[in-house]
């Protein structure tokens, strides 16, 4: 206790206390924060429409309606989930395959999640059921999304004209109104990029075969694959977010290091 | 010499200079060259004067040096870049080594920037050093300005240098804009497109101005060569000329110093240029160069190959200017749309003009004018070579912090979309937060800063009168408790009491001695009001009489129990009220 009392006026005392407080807060939060609830039930694998229907009723019907006719929340004209007739197997494969559906809670926008709740067979069954309701875009073939068959330069031009205004020049994502956003395209599979263009999930416009040919879609996939896989010339990218992160870096690290050097040099004089 | 007494004639040689070894060959050569130059230029005197010049030492005096060195780094690396950069909007098809752009049509400016980045040895690192040094140049200018402002270094006789500095700061950001607009990639082209739009919002003359600047309608093929001339010739020439005047005035007027033992308004305490300061400042150049080179080697900046060539139809999310233009961009994001007016077939886009055309010159005009405003209020005509501690000018420090807050709100508002995606918030909410903060935060920050300064001044008074709290509690035999206060060393005390006592200017009585009304000029009344605003609740330093009284009462210790208000405390409170 004496040692503590003697050191309480030490110059580092405040910093140490602050670190201790931050650490304790973090530790307490992680100890008491609620675990995300496991909402999905284990479903049986099946290829058939019937099995897909069963999966749908067990996991999706509370928002999308028992027959995928869509449901409202009951407040104003808000919808809990849209009608799904005609969205096609591609939409199911995109939404469920990227972990966006089933949504853990209603929100501005369904976020991508690595925690995909269904197996590939289950997703295919769900897609088969939705496709049986009305015709819609299909899951693309392996060949249609093969980046090696596309031209990254053409894809880059198409990307800058059609996609960069929301997804940013490097596919790092961008903000939309009222909390909606265009997500980052880093490490998204070619199949899911193709499906997103074909079905226009959430705020995204539809780029169907009439306004963007399958070849153009493959070029864009080739472009995104190239910039995902290339090493970064010039060093760390700071998130590829443009001048904002560069300015922040200059103020925090550039100025911080140089002022540190100046203080050190100034102290050498005395 | 023991032999000197042996020969009487040796006495005649007493007082003669003894044998001097001839200077070494190297010294003779240097002396010879120096003499040769001096004979022809007369440079020995002024150079000797400069070499003996004394500079005071403090880390914050090196912030301006960071700016100076960054500028030199920009000049050196920029010269390298001009060897390969082609300032032309001429059409070409890329066939260099960056695969994702091969076969894409683009301008020669963009193609040559790609060439520098990917096919010139060391080109990319030099480009990155150039850009990072430009960011550090503008950052260092701003923090250097903070230091000068908050320590009152802009007071007489240095007002001219403050104005020159403000112009330098403005030129630096214009130079930066011209520079990052050159590569003709998607981001810089978007910046030029935005600039064209801003100029168009100038009432009446806007569209003519744009045609003049672009040599026709946007984009044309004139803007890149014109920006290039401005960036490598015109603005750097003015920058260097003004910078020379800036640093020449520092040498002429001598550098200011912080108050301390032996430091007065009439001397400079520090080290001479030769050898100490030259070594330190020279060494600091290499530190700055080294740090910027290290950052440039590790961290990517402005990846123009990612943005692709400029094309007026696309635009990328996250299109922002470099940070120093951010405040103007932020103002545009905060301005409401209803400020656009239509009448008689004309459009007045105040929603753009206020942020794009008015704010930028306004900020730098306010900066340049401040020393004259403060001098007018204080009527202070004396020369000041001792710096003020920021707490000893609470209102000025508050004004400065409020200004920084407003600027920061503008600057952060320019990043509202990045904040929205990185913090998971709504861009609309963020924009409204900044709109409200722009009006609420500066007054709050002013008030808080001023109160903190006054409290620090009061604590300084306490420390002078009662010494430093030691944290040691002493119990007397009769059971009373004391905290022992340690007496200050005189040199520590000096720093706390050296500043001048201030009081608001008094308005002359409204009637003269004959009872005749003497209408005070309106300007005098304004001055008196402003003076009250600055100095009404000033906390003044401990006077020698107050200090003597405190010692007389033997208040090295302070009773914890039965605390009676000490006369010194009362007197200090009385001063506060007066």
C-alpha cells in the first residue's frame, strides 16, 4: 500500500489508470455481452422442391410469408419480408449463400456474414422451391463466372462506369442514404458477384442480360479478381478509401512521429 | 625561457610574438578560398553575422522547420517527377506493365504517371515521397500556425510575418490542389470537375470564368498544361519568394523565446547557428526526410492506377480532396439545398458558392487580420519578444480553440461517407450532427478553454503563494494535521509570475470636468466592450507585495482542519472580482 501511495503522483499514473480502466471495461463487456442467438433449426438435406418448401417454412416464412407471398410488420406500410415469386434461384443463392439471410434481426440492410446457416444442398433446395413459384434468374454456370476467361481491363472500365459510384474505385464499399451502404467487394466469389448483378439485392440496381451481357459481367468479375489478388504497389493501402484515410494517417502518424523527433531533439539541448 | 637571462639583448625582444606555426595546408586553402570569395563579394561580414546568430531551443519552434523541410523535399522530388511527367491531355492507349489497364484509352498525363509509377526505377517511391511530403507540409504549416497563435508570437513587430505566413498557408493548399489534379485519374478529374462547378457558382461572371480557366467548355485539353505551369512554376516561385521573406524576417527580428530565467524582452537565450544550431537543424532535415521516406516506402498514397483514367461520366464513392481542401468540401456537404435561388431566369447557387468560393478566402482573411484586431483592442504598441503561455491569454486561447473546432467540424464533415460505412451509422444523422456541432461546439469549446486557462492561472497563483503540494501529511503533537507545501525555486516561480497584469480599457467619463457631454466615439465604445470581453475576468500574476504577505503569514504549510480563509486567497478572489 505504501508503494502505491508513493507512486500515485508518478507522471505515468494517469496513463496506467486509463489503460487499466479501458482494459477492465473491455473485459467486463466481453464477459457480459449477450451471445448472438442461434435462430436456425437443423434441417435435412434435400434436392427436391418439397424439401426446399419445408426448409422455407421452417426458416423464412415468419418474414416472407408461408407461401413466399411477403408479409408486413403491421406498423405503417413497413414490410417484414418481400414477396419472393420471380426472384429466382440466383437471388436465394446470393442472399443465403453470403450469410445475409436469414437475417438475425430486422435492420436497415442485411449484412454479409461468414456464418452461412445452410449447406450448399439446402441452399440449392431453397432455390429450387423459389424458382418453382415463378421463373427468375438462375444460378450462373462455372464458366460464366470464370475470371480467367474475362478481360480485366474492359471489366475495369465497366466497373468504373457502373459500379464505382457506390462500391468505390477499389470495391472497398461506400455509403448510401440513411445507414444503407454498398458493401465491400473484397473476397466475394465470382458467382455471388454475378448473382448480385443479375438480381439487384437490397439497394442495388439490376444489371440483367439486357443492359449488361454475361460476357461483360465476366469481365467485371475478372477485374475484381485481379485487384483482389494483386499485391499492393506502394505498400499498405489504408483501406483503399481515398484521401480521407491518407489525411488521417498524415495527422496521426506523420505528425506524431515528427513531433516526437522534435521533442527528442529539443530535450537534447537542455 | 631559461636562456633569456643569459643574453641581455634578449630583453629587447620581450613582448615580441613568439613563433607561430604556419597554418596547415588545408586551413590555408580554405582560408584562401574564403578570402578570395570575401574579396569579391564582401560576404564575410553578413555570413559571420548569420553564423553567430542565436536561436532559442524548444520543440515547438521546430514545427515550422518540419514545414520548411517538407517543402524542400517536395521541390527535390518534384524536379525528379518533371523529368517524366507529360502535362498533356493528348490521347493515347496504355501499353505499359500494369495489366488491368492495358489497352485502355487515356490521356498522356495519366499514362506518364502510370509510367513513373510502374516503369521508372524508383518512380513510385519518389511519387509517394512527393505526395506524403506535401501532406506533411500542409499539416506542419497548420500546427506551426497554432504555435505562433497560442503563444502570441504574432504580436508587434511580427504582424507582417504572420500575414506572410497566412498567405504561404493559402498558397500551399492551392499548390497542393494543382498538384493532385495533374495525374488526370478518375479522382483528380472529379476534383477538377468539382472546381469547374464551384467557379460557375460565382454570380454573373461564373460561366465566363470557367470558359477562361478551361479555354472552352469543360474539360477541354487546356486545363492540365495550365495547372502544370501553376504547379511547377508560378506558385512555387511565389512560395519560395515569400518563404525567403518569412525566414529573413525571423533572422532580422530574432526568434521569440519562452519566458524563463535570464530571458528578457531584449535578449535571446540559446545556441549560435554555428556549430550547434546548424548541426541540430541540419540533422532535423535528415530526420524529417527519413521519416517521410519511411512512410512513403510502407504506406500507399493516391493509388492512381486504381482510380483509372478520367472520364466525365463515372465517379467513385469516397471522392474527397486531400485533407487540406477537406474543410471546403465539408462545408458543401453541410450546406442545405434550399440556398439555391431562381429568379428572372437566373440561378444563384449559394448552397455551393458559400462553401466553395466564400469560405476558403474567408478563413485565411480572418487568420491574417487577427493580429491587427487584437492590437486594436489592446492598444498595445510595444514590441514583444517573449512568448506568452497560452493560459495567460485565456480569451485568445479560447478564440483559437473555437476556430480550430469550427475548422475541424468542416473537415470531418468531408469524411461523412467514410464515417458512415466504417462506424455503421447513417450518413444523414452524421451530417445533421455536424450541422448542429458547427454552431454549438465552437462557443462551448471557447467557454471550456477559457475556464481551463483561468483555472490554470489560479493554480499558478496558488503555487506561487503556498508552494507545491507535497502530498506529505504531517501530524503535530497536539493532533492537528498539515500538508507540507514545498517552496518553489526562484527560477520556477519566475515563469509563473513574469507575465503582465491586464485590465480592461476604461471608457473616459461621459462628461468632462466642466460638465460638458463628451460623446465617446462609437469605435471607442466598441473597443471598450471588446476589451471587457478579453480582460474582464483576468487572473493576474502574484505581485511581490502579495508574495511577501504570504511569506509573512508563514503559509508554507496549510491547515487541513479548521480551515480559515487565508487573507491571500481573499485578496486573489478580490482581484478576480475587480
